[in-house]
C-alpha cells in the first residue's frame, strides 16, 4: 500500500518538473504566473446540487482562459461523457474524475491517470451502487484501498476542519496506492485565512501537498438562486425556513484564472499543485475502446466469415428456388461495406438474440432503418423482402455519415423478459447492461417543484401548472396568468418563472432505457459504472444513448411491442381454424382489403398508423402499396427521414 514516499513513487510530493517555482508551462499557466487547471467542479449530474449543465461549466472555463478543468460529480460518472464532448468542442482539456462520498469520511475526488486507474474507479463505483442503489450508493473509506497507483486523490476538507480531518488525511494516505493531495477551498465567509492556515499545517504534518480546488457549483453567480432552490427540493424544505441550507454568498462560480490567482496569492503553491495534479492525469474518455463479444463467431471463423456464412445460408432458406440476382447484388454490396466498417460482430450479436427468440417461439421483428438491409432480412432480423421493395441501405449504414448501425428489434411484449434474461445469462451481468435514460425536468414538473419551494399555495401551483401544458422552457405567458387571476409582475411569481426556465431540461435522476443493451467482450464495469435497476433482475449503466453515440459505442435495442403478441395469437388462430401456417415474411403482400381499410382511416390499434395525425392523413394520401405507407409514416413522423 502507499504508506511511504518511497513505495508510492513519491506519495504526497510533487516530481521536480512540477514543483512550484520550477517554471513548467503546465504548472504556471504557460509562464504567465496564472493557474492553468481548475479542479473540483460539480455539474447538474450531481442531482439537485450542481446548478449548471456540464457544457456550461466547460464552455465558461474555456472562455475564461483555463487550459484544463476537472468536473467530478458525486459517486457518479453519469455526466462525464457530456463534459468530454463539450471539452472537445471548446478546445479545453477535461480532467476526468468522480467525487467519492464515503459514509465514514470526507469527500475524495478521484482522478484517473491512465486507463487502469479509470477502470478501477468505475469498478469501485459499480460495487458501491450494488451495495446500495444507483440513487444511494454505499461507499466506505476502506474502499479507496482498491484504487490503483494510476489515480490521483484530492481529499476535500470540511468547512470547519479539525484534528479528525488530519487523521483522515493520514489514514487515506496510508491505505491506498493512489497519490493523495490535501484539498483546500475558499468559501469567502470571513474564515478563509484561518482555515487555510489550519489546512496547510495538516497537509504538512501528513507530508501531503496542499492543493487548491474551485469547488464550483455553477458556471455563473446568476445561478446561485437556482442552487438554493435545488437544495430545498433535495431536502424537502421551503425557502423561508431553509436557514443554513441556503448559500451564504454567490461565490461558487467558475472563476477566471487571474481572479483565482489573486484570491490564492498568499498560497501560490496550492495553485501549482493543482496544475501538477491535472498535468499528471493524461487519461481521456477517447482512450476507452469497445470490443464486441467473442461468442458471436464460434467454430474458429472470424466474425466477418461467420456473418457471410450465416447470411448466405439464410438467403438460401429465404429463397429456396434460388437467390434473385437483385438480392444477391444487394448482399454483396452490403457485406463489403460491413467488412470495411468492421460491424460484423454487431450484426452477429443481434442475429444471436433473434435466433434465441425464434428457438423459443417468441415472435420478433426488426424495425426502422434496418428494414433497408438485405443482410438483416437473410439473417431473419427483419421480414421485409428486398426483392419486393427498394431498400435504401445507405439510410441504415453509410460510410460518409460515420455512424454505427442501430438495429431495433421488437419482441412480443409478454415474453420480452425471457430474451432479456437470456442476454444476462449468456454474457453475465458484468458484461451486459441496459442503457440509462436521463429523466429531466419539464416545464410542468419544474413549476410544481419550484412553486412548492417558494411556498405558493396549492391552488396557485395548480393554476400555474395548468397554463404550461405543451410548453417547454418558456412557461405560461403574461396574458395566460392574468386570465387565471395571477399577477405576472409579482416578485415571487416572476422569480418562480425565471427559475423554472433555468431548471427546465435539468437532469432529475437516471432511469433505464426501454430496452437498449450494451454488451462487451470484457467487463462492462471497466467501461462505465453499473447499477441495479428499479426492476428486479436488471442492471443499468450510467450513460444514455447519446453518450454511447458520442463515444462510438454500440447498443442493441431489445424492445417490447404489444401488436406482435396480437399477431402471434392471430397466427395461432389461422393454424387452429384454417390449417394455414404463416410467418411475418410469408404474409401475402399488398392485400387490397387491408389498404381499403387504411384509406378509410380505420387504423385504431395498428402500430405506426394509429395516432390521430396518421389516421387523419391516411384518407388524404390513399396509400395503395407498401412504399406509399413508408412515405405516409415518414411525413407524419419526420424524425427518421430527417435523420
């Protein structure tokens, strides 16, 4: 363990090139005397505490001239991909980290130096989640011993440090191979000078470098009222009785480097140590690499050979009288592009899941752009015959777009759980997990929460909420409020409306995606922390589909569709009463009576065309073939065609 300087590569001491006063560019703001790295920042993925989006924190830091910023949310990496994307766009370096909050000690910000350090941190967070829950992980100081030497630990001080904090510093230093720094924060409450002197003495007694942290809750002081409201929501308090729960000032914003230097002018070494810590952490989220499961290509064949074998074998089954020349051309072209983009393992993973479902008699069907793929049809993933349609494969996979394929597969809603548990049984819970869904505040939910904090009566809350239906971000206008007897210029009402605008689209908590799975060759918790889902027997990762897309990670959508259960029963009745077995692929195409029904707008309960908008459009467009239906759905539901 890291008990002494000699056995931890210099535990608690900076290497000479980064020692304050040695003039390194990173440690001295490129020779300007200003700090270059701001550490200890929150984002709103520390739910109901952080008062700014990750991108707001990053963009503000970049605009102010910081070279690096550390965003670390409490016991989580849920917002780190968004911070990474924002940092890449803003041209600032992100120091990846998480703020660990043990139940028996101070906050400790863990910054991985390398991939091994990141993996150890992710595993630690996963185990804390499994010990408690994703909403309330249970972490102990002793768990820090599991972190590797490729980790920097910044121990954050309490507002009122005492001898117990010095003891905790020594305990953490001795128990872990990670490198430990003694954090210090300015609260601007009149006690900073005495507090810093005490913290400096504690750091010196434990042979640890005193290190400055920004501890920013928000990107701008204008978010201080929102931070107070979030704290009241979190603790179930009203503003007029919140007391010490409220901020003492509006000083927890992202400061400019020159202002940070001015405030820490008597402790320049603390700023230099922060720069040195950041400089040592060269891990970036782009260092993560994703490997497909190896099980998809048994028998010694590589993934592409296996995909070609299964595709042509399926084509012969689909076309027993011979593969049409048109389809053969489609297959050759698609397989060449799949090989070039190295997507074969992804197709095989989906094929394996569909093959399991069919072996159990579970009806399934690929949807969306996958219907444009002849390979998907021959693998049994979809049932749209490319010989009878005009598939546009480039809508599904395009080398120019550089996007991974997205195959959504619907299963009978009553039997989908069998498929989900099969995935867990085959790959294990350390290698498979559901994608997260970030639940955000919408205008109505935000208004209810904020109005309650301000102590507005339930009838006023109901009146305000009733005027925000269908609105996002803007809330009710002045005329609508006056119409229900609310004065829009009332100070409290005006402040509530402003805060509702600020909090709209803020993350509230993590939930689980309806069926998006991430499956890996190695341990999934080396990639991202995992948590037990609210539904028994499921686990979920901390990242949503947008995060996965940003990192180029693939997911498999295992979705539930009630209409497939109805079709399954219909197939059973056809066999029972008419001795006529059918599959989705062998249903007679272009049935005139069916199109007559659709043209009359009689599509209640018919998937994809059951909405009021679709039912109103059907009689106007008069679809008479499958292609007409594709156009009809795309016009009313433009998302896919725009994509």
